[in-house]
């Protein structure tokens, strides 16, 4: 069989199937002159080419009207006539069809698949409806055309056009415009019927919303793509649909997803329209339920909108019709997200409970405080308190998912959005940082790290919600501590990371870290204030929660030593860093004093250096202001620091810190530093008994006023003031007794009401020594003027007239010059402030004899009764202690006191007994260590440290009582692990292998450091007082107490108003034991003012029995002292006082 012959390349048949190309021929048209001609052109024709000709001619007429050209009025009249002529007649039971010829042509084209006519009809109808919408007279025609489109036949034509192939934009886009014009006609009059026919009218809408512009360059707004037309149709529906229809529309997941899918790739004009419609028609629609809004504003949609941050197609575009004129796309998206995510009334933000996680009822906790057998477990009784450390349930789960997609460290607007969301929904803060586990804060000077720091700073600065998120009042139970702490100190701010930030070489990174710690401590302080406000007498959970919050916070911040080291490494020109670091140190003392005390920070050298820098400041007002702020912070730190030496002169410092600050406060007072420095100086002066305060005025005010009135003061006078202040602070009792001698000449009312000043007394004493040196006349004139101003200011301030007159007379005698004496004389002063007669007259009268004190209400205690109350037996060793211990098991050695009895032999007067006792102590320690006794390690360490300490001491004499008694007392503590001092004794034992005989163990730990556990402070003080009583045996022990200032510390304890009578009696027992030792009474009377202290305690006491005890103790001191020496020392005033 032969091959078929090929008909050639151009033949009718070919071996390959030819690809058919769609060639769009340009349509023909003609000029339209009247409505009749237009109607003839649009009449139904089988020939679709003629139909297209007529449609194109009609389109030209409509384009002329829309484009407002020269023939607009003529063509408009033609259109009106055409619509009137072609208006269908109303026939009963028949649905009128508008423009039937056009509809027939469309139907014919659809059947014949004539795409040109299928496209031309929607184009013409869309233009026609657009013109009709702008003319009220034609609205009825437009409504008729739209109703015709809603007929089943036309719906099918619309559906076919909408479902055309993806590449046939010329068919799909006109149809979408037609539907949009129909929906918008007459304010959406037919929007609901069109939506009901969505099976046809919204055919393939989701697909069409995904047909983006794929041409070169940017999309032309005048030639919108299929996506643009489809999106505008969807947005018009959102604007015009009623709530039910809008709800149904938003439930179409495919359409909602298609709207947001390629948002970032859309042209700017379309993005603006989408954002504006969502804002006005969804977010701000108060009638639309939040559940419906979430259908379109879900986490996926919010993430797509957030992707517009950094939109780079066009920075700013003016779009008047959408209300975003002058705004960039990024700003428009930011406004929408803020309105959506932060508005609880109109947005998607749901109401929540602040720091209380979702699903708990804090008011359901009711403490049982009335039940007699109830055991208060505090926070442990709240089962949900510790459940939210790793996972926190929230109500705004949608927002929680959305914010995880943000990048706030790389975009300032995203950071602002996130902080705004946190502000409106505080419950999200803790959860965000729990989920963001990759969020690290290791110091790296980069843009990302700076963004991290800015975000954390903003988070910490967020306010604490009122009542921690409750509506009207505090709940019965506090919020979970972990949640509160994560809001105050976000998890990325770990101690390790913050410490690295403080030690990095960069200046900016540590400064950020310091500022973060400052705002964290300030926020903690505000939270603690709220805890205190919420706490009630019925429940202690709020107080316990506050303590737990402080403890957890202390574990999450750097040690104060790291802050101190950072502050010391700063250079002089780092003004902002030094001011911030000093403020941070102050906040450590104010908010977390427990952490500050552990650092044992000596602020004295830093304060001296800061003062020198302030004095040497030569820069502008900004530099001086920053240095003064730093000085204020350091002064406040010094006020809290127990080791501050206010009256000690430093190197290259002519005066002490106190006097230097007083001079700065007088000479360089500013708005920044005046009040704080003045308050601090007043506090120091009162604390060290330089002055006497009252409830209204500071005792330092007269001195400050006198310095200001005197003007410029010579350095010699400042040295004189400094010397007097230092002496007064070092020996306040001496000057108080001198004042008492002066006041003995005053009447009873003057003694009660008149105020005195130890500093003035010190000046009166030291002025003769100043005058013995040679000074210029101008200096003496300044000195006399200052002293005169000081006296008169003190008089106006309410100081005793008798006292001031005596000081004035002393000044006059010391100055030795009539002219100078006149300046310090008070005899010419007129009336006092309360209207009394002239002072010259009142002071000239001789003082009467002092009125004898009335006898006590009842007879005082006898010496035997006093001994029964205050005497404590001296510890003694048991018989045969050197041998008896060898037959006892290790447990009984400690428990039964055999070890303590052996230790007491180290204080024996016989050297041979001491040596034998030391050898036996070491053998006992070895035996205990080799046993199975539970506390064997601690007891062995205690005994061996005692042996090491006693080796070089027992050869010279008895071992100091303080070491022997401490060992006995420590054994009682170690055998009971629940003892309040168990931890402190162990810490002391591990601090060093040898004890110092001139120091008192644990005294500082008990009196200055906090208690080991809450509520054990007074137990520890009671143990210490008992230890001190047993330690007093010899004159050497009294000298040690004198050297270590034990009596001063003991006399300050009863100042505590919460100290019970039993502890006050224990203080008296120490004093009584001292009086029983030879020379002890003389020491406490002359060195520590014990009699004056007893008199003050007696006056402050309200218990008659306690008053008798103080009086009897004073009498005991008088009877046991060297009366002749004490009488001479006190000028017989002590006997009168007793």
C-alpha cells in the first residue's frame, strides 16, 4: 500500500494540528444622532458582527458622557430619549425586560461563543449603570436594568462570563464592573437580591480575585486587572450589605482567603481601598459581631496586613476617595492594625483579666481565718498559683498567634503595634516571651539587639492594669507571681545576659541595660504598693505574694556588686551613664534592700569623689545639672548605707562630706538639688544628734538660714563648722549633758517646751580654740555675723531662750571684742514670735532654784528584787568534765551538755587545766566526727576552729569569755537544725578557720542583716542578748564590749516600738551584769550615758512596774560606780537625776 501524498506546507491537510489563534478585530461604529438611530443599531440581529457594531456605537455615546467631552449634552439627551423609548410596558403577570435587544444579542453571542459580543454587552451595561447612578431621574431605568440582569437567563449569562478561562480578562473584568455598578446603584437597593443569586453572580469570584496583573511595569488604575475588579466588587458588598448578608459573605472562606492572599503584591491604590473598607465596614461597624469580624480578621489575614510593613512599591500616594491622602501604605496598614487589635469596643480584642490567666476565679479563694483548728498554708493553699510558669491560657488567642509573626526588633511600627496590643491586653505579655524562646538578649551592638532593647524597654514601661486586671476592686487572691514577674522583668532579661551587658566594653549596651533595670525596679515598686493596698487583715496571702515576688525578682537581676563595678569603670565625661548608674544603685537600696545590704557597699569614697567633681564642674548648665542629679542619687544611697562616714575627711578634702554638702546646698542650690539635699542633710543631722527636730520643722533649718544670710563664708569658718559637727557626732552624750547643766537653771515650762541644739553647744566649746589662732579681721567679722544669724534663726525656730542666752554669753566671752560681741548678743532683740515681753527683760531675771522632782508614785524596787529580776547565773563547768566525757557516747556529748562543760574549762585560771581541756576538746572533736551523729560535721568544725583559735591564747591567760560562751551557745544551735540561727552559725563556721578574739561572733549578722526566715528576728535578738549576758565575766569583757560598741547597739534596740518587754528586760540584764563587774558602771555611765538612757526609757514607758525597774537599775549603777569620780565628772548632776 503506497503512502498518501502530502498536500504540501500550505495544503488543506497537514501532519500537525495547527494552533488556532484568537484574533480580535477592531469593532466598527458610527456616529449616533438620535435615539431612533441608536435603537435601530441595537436591534437584535442574527449577524453578531452588526450587533457588535451597534454596541460599539452605543459605547461611544456612553464614553462621551462619562469623559465629559463637547458632545456630552447632546449624547445625554439621546440616551434619555433612548431609555424612554425602550422602556418596556407593564403587563400583568409578566416580568418587564429592559433593553431586550441587548439581552438577546448577549444570549446569541453566548450560544455562538462570540467572545467579542460577550465582552461588549457587559462593557456597555456597566457604563450605562455608571451614568444612571449619577442622575436621579434615570435611577428607575437603572433599577429596571438590574432587575432584568437578575432574571435567570441573564444570571446564567453572567455566570458564564465570570467562569471564562483565566486568560480572557476582556470578558471577566467588564462583567465584574457590571455587577459592582449594579450593587452600588441607588445606595445598594438591589445588593441583597444580587447576593441571594450569588450562585451565579459571584460565580468563580474567589478564583477571579487571584488573577493578578502579570504585565510589565505597574498596573494602570484606569485599566484594572481581574483581581482589582473582583476585589472592588467584594469590597462594595462589604460596604453596602446589611449585617446578615455581610455575615454570610464573610463566612465564604475561599473569598476571604483570596482577598488577603496576595495583598503585598497589589498596587497601592487597591491596597488603600482594601484597608479603608476593612477599617470602616468591618472594624468600626459596631453592629457586626466580633465573631463575624474574626472570620476576615483572623491570624492569617492580620499577618498578611502586617506584611505591608516595608511596602516598597510606592511610598506615598494621594487617594482622596478612600481617606488616606498623604499616608504611605505602611502607615495605613499600621492604623488598621491598631484599630483592629487594640479596640475592645469595635476591634477583635476581647475583654480579659489582666495578670490573671484565663479560666481561673481569683475571687473563689476564701481564707478560713475563723476556724480554730485551721492551718494557714498561705499561697500554697491556692492550687493554681504555680501552674503558669511555662504555659499561660489567654482569652485573646487570635492576637497571641498573630503577634508571634511580628518582628518588632526590625521595624519601629511593628514594635509600636506590639506594645499597643500589650497595653490593651496585658495577659499576652508573659505568654509572648514564654513562646518566643529564641528571643535572646546576649549583648551584641547591632541593629537587632537595639531593637530587642527598645522592645523590652517599652514592655517594662507598660502600666500595671488597675487592680491587676479586675474590674472594680482587688480579688481575694493575688495573680500568679510568675505572671507578674514576667510583666515586670521579661524572661529574656536573665541575670546572665544582664551581667554580660554591664561588663561589655561598649558604652551604649551597658547604658541600655541600666535603664532597663531602672524601669524594672520602678515597676516592681509600683506593684508592691498595689500589693500593700490589696492586703487585708483577714488574709496574709497578698503579703506573702509580695515577699515571694521580691524573692523571685532578686533571683532575676544582676548582683549589686556588678552594678557597683560598672559604676566604678565609668569615666568622668560619661555623665548620662553615671547618673543612670547612680539612680540604679539608689533603687537597689529602696526597692530590694536585702540585695543591697548583702553587697556591703562602702559609698564614702564615691560620695567624696562625686562632691569633688561637682565642685570642679566648669561646663554648661547641662553638665552641672547631670552631676547634681548624680550627687543626689549618691547622697540618697549614703543615707541608706550603714557604713557611710559622714564626718570623716577624705584625702584632698578640706571638710567632711556633711559639711561639703551643706556648703553646696547653701552656695549652689538649684531647682534640681535643693529639696533633696536639704532633706538628706536634715536626716543626717538628726540621726547623729547634731540638732533636735520637731514635727513641723527641721533642726537644721536655722543653720541653713544663717549660712544663706551671711553670704560668702571663708574656708576657715567652714573648717570650724566641720570640726564642731564632727565632735558633736562623735560625742553627742557629752554635749547633751552640757546642755542639761544649762537647762537645770530654767523653769519647768522652759525645760519641757524649749528646744536645744548640741551643735551650738559644740560651737560654744570650740570657739575659744578657734580664736586662739590668728585670723584676719574680715574672717572674724564673718564669723561673728554667722554666729549672730545662727542664734537669731534658732530663736525664731523655737529654741529655748535660756539655752540661747547661755550660748550667746559664751560666744561673747570667746570673741573677746566688744564690737564682735555685739553681733552675737541677744539682749537687744525685741518680742518673740508668741508676743512675750522683750528678751532683755526676760533673760535678765535671775533663774530660780530648780524645782525638785516629785517622788515616784510608789516605792522603787529593792536591790534584792532587782537582782531577782535581772541577775543571770554564770555558766560553770560540771564536775570531772575532763574525764566524764570519755565514757559518754557522741550523741550525749552534745545533747547532754558534756561538750559545753569541757569547753568552759578553757577559761580556767589554771594554765594546766586549760592545756588539758584543749587537748580533750580536740580528741572529742575527732571522736564525734568518726561517729554516726547527724550533725557530726558541723560540731567537729566548731570544736576544731575553737581549738585553732585557742592554741596561741591559753598560754597567756584564760581564753576570752566571748569565744568560750559562743562555742557553748553554738552547740545548742547545731543540735537543732530547726533553730532560727542554724544557717547563720554554719555560715560563720565556713567563713574562716580561726576566730578573732577582739570580735563578737554573729552580732553584726543578727542586728544588721535580715533574719534567716520571716518572723524570726526577735528570736535571733533574744539569743544574742542571752549570749552577751553570759559573755560578760571580767573587766576584759567589758573593755571588749566598749571597743566593739556593744552598748550603743543595745541601747538602740528598745527604740523599736514593736520590741516586747521581755527583750527590753534582757537588755537590762546585760547592763546589770556590767554593773556587777568592777569598773563596769563607770564605763557605761561616762562612755555611753547609761543613766541618761535609763531616764529616757523611764519617761517613755507607760508601765509603772517597768518604770520602777529602770529607776532601780539607775540606782544600781550609782551604787556600784566610783561615786566620787562620777560626781566630779557630772558636777553632781547625776546624783540629782537618780
